[in-house]
C-alpha cells in the first residue's frame, strides 16, 4: 500500500522487506516474512482504539461510494442534477441491478487526487446535492425500487453560497421526506458520517455501519475546539464521543455492523463490497415482505425510539 497510518509503521517495514526479497528472488524469505506479516497485522489491529478507527475511516485508500457502485451495480446508469440549480458531484445517484434486483444507489463521494477532490468538494454536498438525492429517491418511490444510501462525508458544505441556497432547509426536507418514503431503504456508513451532512441521506428502514467507519454529530476536531479550545485534543474527543460502529450498535443507534478485513476495507475492496451487497440483498428481502403501511410505521417507530425525554 502507498499510504500507511502512524500505527502501521511496523507493518510498512515488513511490506518493504517483502518487496525487497521479491526483487532479489528470495522466495524462502518472502514466505517467512508473509507469516511475520500476518502475526503483526493481528497484533496491531486486534485492539484498535477509537482514534485509530477514525483514522481508518478517513484512510485515503478506503473504498468510496463509486468504488462500491462499480463493484456491486450491474448495468449502472448515473442520474444527474436537481432540476433546479445544478448537478452536485459530491452526491452520486445511480440506477442498476444488485443481485438481479433493480435498485437505486445514492452516495456521497469524496474524490481521489487533488483535482477530483476539488470537483467533489471533498465529499461535502451543497443543497442541490441533497435535492438531487431527494429527486432520485422520489423517482425510486414512484417505481417501487429499493434504495441504498452510502454515507461518507465530513459534513454538509458550510459555505456562504450553500447557506444562501438553503442548506439547512434541504437537509431538513430530506429528513422529513425520507422518513415517509413508500419504498424500502437501507443506509450504510462506509467511511465518515459527519453531522447533518450524513443524516440528510441517513434516514432509512435499516442503518448500518462498516466495522471501521464512524458516525458523529460533529468532527472530533470540532468537538475538541468547542469543549477545550484545543483541536489537538481530538483523540480524547474521539473516545468521549463514542462514534465507532461498535459503540453506536451498543447504544442502539444503528441496526447492524458490517464486517471488513481486520486491517481495513482498503486492503480488500472486493470482499468488502461483496459483504455490503449481501447485506443489502438480505435486508431488502425482509423489508419487501412488509406492506407500505407497515414499512412506514416501523420506520417511524424506529426514529421515535432514539433518545429519551421527560415531560
């Protein structure tokens, strides 16, 4: 791999040694080093802390929405634009087939490489992106197509232009409309689920997270800046916020956790994409057994069960 995290230095060293041994043609050394690599991977990743999982969620090689779409979707066709202002590349919408079933996939896309990241606005959608997502979701509802939402954003874009064009209203509208869609929906956090930018496509019948993804109301850096006036305390904030998949499952804020390779989804993208596709097909098969009224009632009960209040 070209990108290694701070806690992966020992793994990088063994990878480098394996590459050198292969150049020399020393297959015996390669065999021994591969065994050492397996042991080191198990040791390093066995007990990751919350901040290390955050680093994996943001890993530059981690599969993004389009990576999953290219693997899962057959006869994929992209749908553009909100029919009001423009097409927002930070939100991608496709129609195609997963496991022989016609579906709609709506995902947030961060982009790779400087030029593409700028085009995708680093995965931070503008209001027209959320309105595009709503337009396509309503199309799916009209033709009774199940929807897969792929969440991966540091948050909705907070720029002046986005606010002038109704960023808050666009997010709020999606929360309202998606809660009442008359078609089965599944949302999966594949990387970073940040604040309202994630919630805007996160209201669904089932909400799942990849094992090394995170979901939070604010970035750890933002939390640290607000609480301690010190963004460098992001590691402490990450632990305090309980934003990992396992934490949120224990808190009953998500429904399921989808496994990925012990050393991260970026190490075996095909396997992870298959796991996501299998999860989607399994869950949709169960949801399609419900009537529309039952589907919406269960979704509303699920939403209203989050949190606690006193009268």
